[in-house]
């Protein structure tokens, strides 16, 4: 009988320890949950920087190919067509 009471007391202590561990894990989860908006804002800022870089690349391509309409007239000549292809390959 005394052994049963000791076992019951030991089990109660063990259950309380698990409860404390679960509560501690929940505190960690809540702290992590609070950091999610900051992570999202950082991600958004990084993506905006990447988009700005892409806009810069698009602007560079646009500046290089402004004369595209004039070059279309020149491709009827085979030599000019070859030179145009060579120029476009080297630009990339």
C-alpha cells in the first residue's frame, strides 16, 4: 500500500514536470510567433531590392534596343543581318 502511494506521488510529480515543459514550449512558440511579422517585412524588403535590380536591367535593355526599328530596315542586307546577330549575341 505504501508503495502504491509512493508510486502515485511519483506519477503526480512526473505529470507536473510534463505540464511545465509543455508550458515552456508554448512560451517559445509565442515568442517565435511574435517574430513572424519582422521576418515577413525583411523578406518583402529583400524582394523589393531584387525588383529594383530587375527594373535596372530592364532599363538597360530598353536603352540598348531603342534603335531596334532602324535595325529592322537594315536586315534585308545579308551582311547587315550577320552583323546585327553578332551584335545581339555579344550584348547578351
